[in-house]
């Protein structure tokens, strides 16, 4: 292998995970969107995506960063109502995501009688696109599309669209 190159073989069956949260601490902040893609034989087979109604209001900073507003989550389910379905969707699959350890810490902090214990989550097989590309994870720019001239269109990119992009990135990393 040439110096500076990186190659990783990955399973063709995995789940891509992407969360949006109200901050960086799983103890003080909340999940406001969960998106997952189930990939089988290298192609997306199922999508799980939901906004989540947090207990506390979403700050303007987080709305600008994620594109998710208080109005958008007003009628969404609480985390307790969706976390069990999220874990069921993940099953025992390899979990792939950008800085996936961040997302897993938030999931392990979510309470549900059917959710795995935090120690079980920390032992899950997972891979992060941040480590697979050899780059450190950095803060993302505001999530909105750009038009052909490179200007932001203002349309919010959902976590499931971002997860699909991660899925394509993982295919390229292989």
C-alpha cells in the first residue's frame, strides 16, 4: 500500500446512522432527529427517519446549524416513543456514520425499557467515516443545499439524506 493511502474492507450489510441533537452533551442535550438506512448487499433497503420533540426549546443556534426548528418538532413524538423502534431497526448490524461514537453516546443516554444498556451499545461494532477517511471530525456547516453556482438554496438537508450521502461515501472508501 502506498504511503498516505487507506483501504478498508467493509460488510455489505450495515446500518448508516445520523442523529441531530440540541448540543454536544448527551447528559444535557437532546436528540431532535434520528435517521438510519438499512443497507443490504450494498444497496439501501429501508429508511427509518423521524423528528423528535425535545423537552426543552431548540436554540436559534441549533436551528441555524441543523435546519430543525421548534415548529418542525411541535407535533413529533417524544424520544421515549421512538427509541425502541430505532434500536429494533438497528438490530445487530454494523453501525456506520460520521463520528458515530457521538451518536451512540446519545442513543445510550436515551431511556427505554427495550433499549440496550449503555455498555452493550459501547461494545457494538461500528465504524466512523471520520476514522475511515483518516480525517478528524469537524463541525459541519449549516445543512442546506447549494445550487449549481455554489450558493446556498436554503433547503434543509434531512438527516436521512445525509445518511444516504454517508452510504455513498462508505462505498467509495471501500
